[in-house]
C-alpha cells in the first residue's frame, strides 16, 4: 500500500465526496467523514491496516464545480498540509449544462475544466507524496446518451492530466460501466449520480485498488 503510518489524505470534490461530512473539515469519529466513499475507505484502512494510523480528511462540498473547488483549494486542501490529495470533480460541470441549460454563467465547459483541474494539480503536486485523480461519471451505460457523451469528454481530460502530471488515475466511469454488466444503475443511484452505500463501496474499492491496498494481506 502506498500510504504510510501518520500520512494525511485529503479528499475533496463535490457532493459525491461531501455526503454530509462535518464542517469546516470532516474527519474523526462517527459521521464526521460523511456517509459516502470516504467513510468506507477510512473503515477499510482501519480494519485491514490497524498498524497504520492514517488521517483522513474530507472537504467535499455539495454542488461544487471545478470552478468552485479551485476557488477554495488553498484553504480546503493546501493549507491542511496533506501527504496525499484525492480529487473527484466534474459531475456538476457537466450536469448544470443539462439540468440548467439557460444558466450559461454556471456552466463549466471542457476548456475551463481542464484549466481549473490542471491549476489545482500544479498548485499542490510539489508539496505532497502524490495525487489521486478520480474521474467524474454519469451512471448511464448508453454511451450515445447526450449527458454521457459529454461526461466522457471530461473523463478523458482527467486521464490526460493525470498522465501529464504523474498522478494516479481512477476511471470511475469505466468502473461503473463494468458494474452495470451485472446490475442496473438504479440499484446504486436513482439519479445516476449520488451513490448509496453499495455505490460508495464500489468507489472505495476502486480507489484502494489503485493505491495498492492488499485485500488479502
């Protein structure tokens, strides 16, 4: 596993990361980490690696686009002095284009998204052991669906930037596509975005696999 004793991992992003976490920083006992994938990751790290005290912090914020996250990245990520940073952002950059088509000012198109994400990566990469980029996703197996087609462009940007800056990359869209070979998307998210506990566990599993977690240690 890439994480070491007393490492601090800061998870940041939108509502998929937030999941009712505590303010100003979600960490510690009970529901402070929220009830999403960050909580599951913390559970599994503590269950499988009790010899490693790893500090997990959650600064995801409901409704955020990459524009919003970039505006608070200094205070909510860099100032926390993390050893590792995990970024999962982009769902709202795409979603707002479809559920609020007339609110053009709120839309974050691909060019701005790429600029925002790259600026965040560059701002912190020299201060941490590593960065994990988890792609945005839309739980729609039909790749011709307009929102799914748009989302795939943002996933490609994440992959390209992760390779450029030597970040670990997790293609959550591909992870869910594989899952939907066996289960319908409504099994884990009625709105095709916000995962229930099963969906959160799917994300957590993909994250830990990418971080060389030994499930059978």
